[in-house]
């Protein structure tokens, strides 16, 4: 064991541990078992890396002004800077994540997150210089690893970087699902089915129209998600504790965000009002509401599909894939597990939305202390949504089977088909056909033969897939009906 100290006292730390006293205190204080996000961890490494690169440029700028290294403002040695750069890059790559021991839910506005990263970077850098972990007289987690930084600008900036990277994945996932749904729409554009209102048979429709509802909603989701980058691109990096930049060189404030932008390839920009960017987290409320919308659309879609394919209702001509055994006691049972998974995830996202909303509102004066949980919920929702879109695409939509012949037969036997006759024979005569269909279990053609209400040739034309799938009826249709009656 090695002994580490802070102004509160001393603690024993495993001799080879890359974390230190600050992280160990957090682990003891916050007995949460939910692990911190690796995406946020890696983004912290990128932000630190940008800070060290900016420090090197700052040092060069000072040297150009013939700054004397013997002055009171002590500069970090080049060998230490190189070690810090290498260590932060390893963190950005996800290395040493097992040494990050702060749980997802913690107090202190993310100070424990920042300090655990500082300790890892400092100790990895020490090893690279041939020293031992804990040799903080050579590289200190605060003095060197945290140079020109504050928890309050580094942690939220890293959260935005992590979120933007996950938004890229979500965009791709939504688009993948949308393309697959569009294929279903195109394949079944003219395949007739019964349309429903309030779970009751209503009017003739097509499977293509049903899938078009989903593809258009997904198109809107994709567009909305693409706009999220604009909402969270503003970062407060360089602003320090509350965005005033106190204790930080103006050079660093002006240059560090462009360094991070170059490193990540993301459209990051420095906030014009760094105090606002530090104090207010309303951008996260806004983008999570957009994410919630995608969850709503996915839930609506799977609810429809599992209802149409359910044993509890009549067979509607659709079958969803059987992806796993459904019971340990009921032989041959298969459950709609993909829709159930999507619905479960959607409601977790709705919960996260309420949590983010309320915690962002709890920001007090110049800072929001709850960014650890806000960030955890945001990242969780982003990852859930990407997975939801992809599993829905791969494990349900791709395997859907539409029985066209059965769908058409069901429609012609459904009283809802008589809605199409209203313009030609009126509501009351159409109701006579509908009533007979119900009472004697007849299809529309047999019922009409008994009642002799409309010419059978005209009836077949009116109820043809071509007529039933067109948008409304035309003037020529009215004229043709009159000619037939005369």
C-alpha cells in the first residue's frame, strides 16, 4: 500500500493503483453500483489532451516573448507534458478504464470524475517517466494533470463530446431502420388490409400505407436528431469555475476549443457567454426531448405490430419473427419479446427525460451540481435508442411476413369495406350490406348478391385494389356510377 494525503487527512491506496485518494474517497462516499459511462471517460481523455496541446502552444508563445523560466510563473517541463499527452491519449482510447472507480451517481458537480481522471493520467505519466504511481512530487494530479482546467468546464464539455459521438451512432441506427421500413412500404404498397380506428374495423387501407406512417415518423426522427448537434455544440471549456476564466490564461481560453474541435472532428464552438454555458443546462433538456420523440415513435410502431400479430385478436395476415422460446412450462409458446424490449426501453427513456428536466431546473446560481446524473441519463438514453432502432430493424422488421391473399380475404369479409360504397349507394344502403355481412358471415360480394343493391361488375371495380388504394374518388368515378345506374 502507499499513503496519499489531501487537506482532509491520509488514506492507504494499493501501491500499483492508478487512482488515488480523491477517487477512493468518492468510492467510499457514493455507494452506487452503476458504472460510469466509458464514452464519457474517453471523452474526458480527449478534453484533457486538448488542454495539454494548448498548454504547449501557450508555452511556445511565452518563449517567443523571451519569458524567463526562472520567473515566479513556473512552466511544466517538456518531458512531463509529453508524458501527460501520451497518458491522456490512452484514456481517450478507453485504456485504464478499470482504474476509474467513481460510480455513475455521485455528488460534487463532477469533481470526483475529474479527479479520478487526473489521478489516472498523472500516474500513467509517472510510469512513462520511470517513476512510481503516487510520486506526486514529480507529477501532481492537480498542479500538472489539471493545469488551466476546472471540473466545471472539463466535465460538461466531455459530456457534450460523448453525447455528440453517440448522436452520430443514433443517426445511423435510425436511418438503417427507416430504410428497412421503406422497403416494406414499397413491397406492400398495394397490398390491401383492414384499417382500424379505436381498435375497431374502420375502412379499407394497405400495408404500404401502414408502413409509410412509420417511415415518415422515422424520417422526422432522423431530421430532429441531426439538429441536436447544433443544440449542444456550445461548450464552456476554458471558462474555469463559473465561466469567468479566473486563473486561466486568455490564450488558453481562446485556443483550447479549436484544439478539441480538431481532435474530435465535431462542430464544437466556444460559448460567447461562458458563464451562461456553465450555469445553464437547458440544451440537454431540449435534445433529450428530441430523443424521447424517437422512443415514442418506436413504441407506437411495435405496439401496432404486436397487436396485429397477437393471438388474442383475429389473424390479420401478418406474422412477426419468432426470435426466442417464450416459456419454460408452455410448450411451443413464443412471445413478442422485441416489442416488449422496445416498450421497456422507451419507458426508461421517458423516466430519464423527467429526471433530466428536473435536475437541470435545480441548477443553482452559477453552477449545476447534478451534471453526473444528468450526463449518465443522457448517455444511457442515447445508447438505448441506438440499440432499439437496430434490434427492431434486424430482429423484427426484416422478418415480417405479410400474407397478401389472407389480408384481402379478411378485408372483403369485413363490414368496414362498405365505407368505400358510401359515395356510390349512400350510407343507408351501404349499412344494409354491412348488417347482412355481419349477421350471416358473408363477404361483401355475397351480401350484395342477396340484396341486389349495386351492379356486381361496378362493385368489383369499386372494390378493386387500384380503386381502394387511390386517394379519394374522382369526378369520373361519379359520372361512371350515374351511367351505370341509367
